[in-house]
C-alpha cells in the first residue's frame, strides 16, 4: 500500500509539473512603475511589454499601455500558451518606451514561470547614473526570488573564481595588502550597517575605481556586462539587465553582525 501511495503522489507531482498545449498559463505578474523626469515636449509616452519564452521565441505575448501625466503605468498579469514539453520554464521580459524621440528598451529581466514573488514594482529614471545602464530597476529587490536567483547565476559565472562561491574568498592572502579579494558578505558591515545599492553598482560597473582594485585583475564590468545575455534588438546594451540582479544577490548574502 505504501508503494502505491508513493506512486500516486509521484504521478500527481509529475502531472502538476506538466503543461497542456493551448492552455494559457500565468507567466508574469502585474508589472507597474513610474517614469520620472519625463519631457513634455516629447508627448505622452507609450510602453510595450514583450514576454518571450526563453527557448521558443515564437511563443510570446505583447501588451501596450500609455503612461499617465505623472509617468505611471501598469500592465496586468501576462498569460501565455507554452510549449507542451516546456523546455526551461523561463521567460524574458523586455519593456519598451516609445515617444517622439523613438523606441528603446528600458528594462529587461528573466524570470521563472514558477516564481512565487508578487507584483513587480519598477522605478524608472531617465537619467539613471549608471553608464549604459537600463532606466528601470526593481524596487524592494529582496522580495523577488527570481531576481536574486538570476544574480546568483551571474555571480557564479563572473565573480566566484576570485571572491569565492559564497562571496568569501577561500584561498590564503590578505585584503589589506591586496593579495586577497574582498569578502563580499561584509559590504554592509564595512559601510556602517547599510547596503548602498547605487554605490555597489557604480563600483561593479567601474565608473569609480576603488583603491583595492587599482593594479588588480578586477575587470571593468561596465565594458562587459552588456554582452552577457542574448540581444533582443539592435542597440540593446543594458548593463543593468545583469547588474541589478547581481547587486540584489550581493545584498541577499550580507552577514548580520554578531551581537
């Protein structure tokens, strides 16, 4: 009987993970935000959200809305028919801004269909001070498991060799004499208990060269991060598409000071 019960439970789990061709599944939650510093001379901007299956680019959905006079916008939940085999269950989002000056991508993200986080709130600054950075960033990033997971993948690919798989270097050396990369789990502790996302982003991009990186092997990631994902459109060089999740992951691994 126990074997039968286990078999039934396993079968139910497999069926729950399967998808049916033609059926619409929720793949993106409500996405809302506000664009600051809009130029009235460019007219009322319109925004288009494009959601693509990562493996099957022909499976996609589009929504288009106009921003209100204060720059606020909202897209309802996106439902999309998915492939019967559902190869990866991952989706890419591209948010376009269109006004009299043209059409450009202002936010890009990748998210699992099974992510449990709620609505995505975006803060969009046309003059965001990140070189080649995307205009929009996710507010309250630690509430979004998909954002942290994407940042973790980027960290393992680009940063773990020097800073260690968990943000703490594992080989010998000293951070004081430059022979040991910084412990990235103590950024907040070293900055008085506060994790300054903007300052961390600027240091990673390379707009500010900190003393411990002078003469080191630390790359200027602002010259590389924009090429670390598949381009969706010509000119889609959004450093923030990789940078913001990476900063979210670093914030998630900060160690709390011992009492």
